[in-house]
């Protein structure tokens, strides 16, 4: 088991470049997730504006 | 061609036509990006010069490529809007700027993170880096214009003109590594020449290139459909859709 643990450690260390590689991939993940969140927030905003607009039309 | 664009750009047609594209687009984007990144991180041997630090290439190059490709697409949209007066192109312009800015930001920051261990510095004012920074600033100024002009359709026209003016930056970015002495390495992939990367290292890069492109298309399409709905709120089909619970 300890052999496997060692391998994973090595793998994540990325030959001493771990901090660079992982922070780069972490940042990319963050930006992509933020863009997905932006879809949702824009959709909610538009839905609210549409609702308000239709309500005004009915009046 | 022109007829096809006109037909497709009819809002209602666009809205219903693209409904079925969203799910497969998103699914494929997620699959390609996950496969490409995992393969690039764990399935490829380290580079003989750069060790494991080279693995940043698998996110850096797709983002950098897309930051330019998206701007080129915006140039096309600007012409569609300003010359052919296709409203749908105007809706796409600021949306493309949003995702394009994200890509330029990723390219600059991952490049910086890659530069520190390889070049010994986070940043240097050389041609490639500076021209890419100019591209990010172009995107930011376009987004600022969108917020500054309150009438969205007027804003889109201003953005269209701004986009066309900024197009000059694209060839400068592309040729910067050939025209000037630079720390940045030359292009890894070119259209007609043999890639300067071993095939085993190339495959994950291609996967991520496709994955990132699909992701950008997916995000932009999602947002564009919602905006079309709001713009066309006076139309019968939107009212029906909304009455039906959207």
C-alpha cells in the first residue's frame, strides 16, 4: 500500500513543479466555473425582467 | 450563403433551431476537456527540457488560440451587424467579448505561471506578451462600452466599430514571435507544417483545443438564446412561450 501512496505523492508533486501546474489548472477550473455561473445568473436576471415587463403589459 | 444567414438569424428560427444543440455541445465540451486535461496531466511523459512544468501547455495554448479565434469571430459578427444589419450578430458581439476576455485572461495568467519556473520571471514586456495583454484590454474596453451605453442596440454598433479597429492586433500577436526577438517560444501547431511536439504529447492538446472551443460555443449560445427571448418579448411566440412557463 505504501508503494501506491508514494506513487500518488510523486504524481501530484509534478517533479517539483506541482505548485505551478496545479495553480494553473486550478485557475482554469475557476474561470470555466465562473462562466457557467454567469449563464445561470443572466438567465435569472432576464426571466425577472421579462416577468416585470409582462406584468406591466397586462395592467 | 447570405440567404442562409438571414434565415438562420431570424430570432424565432434561431431560438428553436439551437434548442437541441445545447445538451450535446455541453456534454462533448465536458468530456473533451476532462479527457484532454487528465491525459495531459497523468498520461504523458514529462518533457525532456521542461520536466512536468510543460503540462501547463494543455490549458495555455487552447486558451490563447481561442482568445484570438473569438476576436476574429467578433470581427465577422461586426461586419454582419454593420453591413448586413443582422441583429443576431449584435447580440453575439458582447457575449463573445465576455468569453474571449476569459480566454485571454487564462492565457496570460497560465503563461505567467509557466514563465516563472522556465524563464525566471512572471512577466516581461516582450512582443508576444504585450500584444496579448493589449487583446485583453480590447476585450475589457468592449465590455466597458456595453455597460456605458444604456441602449443595447446602440452599444452593439459602437462595439462593432471598436472590434473592427482592434482587429489589427491579431496579426501582431500571431507574428510577434517571428518579427521580434522574444522569450516566447514559436508556435507549437501550425496549419501546414509538421507540429513541433511529439505525437504522444499532441493528442491531449488537440482534445483540449476542441473541448475549449466547444465550451466557448456552449456558453455563448446559452446566453444568446436568453437575450433573444428578451429582445423579442413583443413577439407572439415569446408571449406564448412565457405563458407556458418558459
